[in-house]
C-alpha cells in the first residue's frame, strides 16, 4: 500500500479483523529478515548494499514490534 501523505488514504483499520493471519505475517517477516541478513553477509561490506539493508532492517523492526510481538501473546 502506497501512501501519498494524506492520512485519509490509509486503509489500515484500527481493529484487527479475523481475516488477518498474524502468524503467517510473522513468518514472512522472519523470512525476509533472514534473507536481508544473508544479503549483508554476502555483500562483503559493499556500502550501497549495507546501507539499503540497514534501512530495510529498520522497517522490519517496526513490523516486528507491531506484528511479531503481538503473535507471542497469542500463543
């Protein structure tokens, strides 16, 4: 979902509905994180890769806080 800065275009509801599979989302977040960490590993210090991966990891951290931490309480 792309946002143009206008908060009225947000589609993210305040209440999570039964249609959302948080456990599947958590699994995907973990898979993406593992792949990004592997990319950093094989880049061997290539700055353009490392910097972009750092940004991606920062975004993934926010997803972990919003999704993965919630999943821990569901189990």
